C-alpha cells in the first residue's frame, strides 16, 4: 500500500513560514527512513529557533536541549508552540511542541542558565577534530536517501570506520524563507545527522534500521559559524537498543555533546 506524499513548499530553504507558529517543509527537510516524513535534524533546528525566540533574555543562554521523538514527523504543514515550564532568575526551563496531522510529533525542553565571566577557570577536556580544510569531501547521499542528506556539504576525517568517525557538515539552505535564524539554531539543526555518519551496519533492506527516539544536546560553550563537527561513536547492545554519542565542534573547537538512544531492529 503506497503512502501519499505530503504537499511541500518550494524554495532553497528548509521551511516556509506561514505565520503564527505554522510552517511548511520543503524537500530539503525530507527524512531518510521514509519519503513522507521530515528528518529530525532540521525539525530540531526549527524548534530550537522557536525556543530561542521565546521570551528572550540577555542574561541567560540555552545550555541543554532535550528532544523526545513521539512518532513519525510528517512532511508538509505543522505548528510549533512554546511555553515557559519553570521560570527563574538564574535557571529557566522552556518547552516547545511540534504538532502535525493532529498530534504532537516532537516535544523539546531547554534549560536556559544565567551567564557570568568564568574565563579564569575555563577548561575543556574534549579533543579537537581536524579542521574542515584538512578533511576530504564525502557524499553522504551515497549511503542515505532523502532530501535532507542531499542538502548537506560533508567532509570526512581520516580513520573513519563503521561505528566511529569524524565528519564536518554545513548547508547553504537557511532554516526558513526569512533566513534570519541565529547560528545556534542553524547548528542545532544539523546535530541529529550524527546518527548516520558512522553507521555500524548499512541501512536498508535485509539489514537493520536504527532510528533514534530522542536527541539530547549539552553545550558548555555557545557555538558559532556555519560548520558543525561531529566526533562520533555508535554502540549497539545485544537486546535491540543502541546509543550514538557525539562530541560537537564548531571552527573554534569542541562546544558540547549529544546523545541519541536507538531502537535497533531488522529491516
């Protein structure tokens, strides 16, 4: 039984803004597992953008983003709503929900934390990746289908193998037709790609599928720029559950970590 493809927007961006928190996806947001769904990466980016615009404050920054993927993310039209869950002077929890086809597809929460000058004790243990110009071009679309993967420029570092790799990614497409999203939202909108850059097994028929049920992002530094670096490891357990763990980088170095729990099953 064939599934009808959604009515998509057209343009060199991921989402058309329809106003009042409503959007329509383009082919560039198309997922890898099913042609009628959105990829979690740009969907998480547009939700981060909405959270960053929610009751903005100059004295705090977003330090942790937690996404729960509640089901397939339909392509086409959807709505994002935001709310403050726990207001506070030094810490604040905010929430966004992406709803499509009459149900919530993704729920996200974000901790915003008060900032202060701690440069005297600043230190990072994560190891820097080779820079993008030290890496070779890589065609992720040769491994994965879908419009989102085709929208990326990717560069791969030496030593890449199944289960572990270092890849830089960027896109020429803005999140929305307004092209006014900040670097944090645009880079967060690439993080979910981590689950596919060093797959332990080839995706597709007569193999395994391993979609993630969540995306957890912790940022000890605010990232900037257009390149996102993913220093990635993938673990598969023996009972159908896996984990993708990634150190996140921008051009200045590591800035945080991401985790994705996987449901591993035969295809």
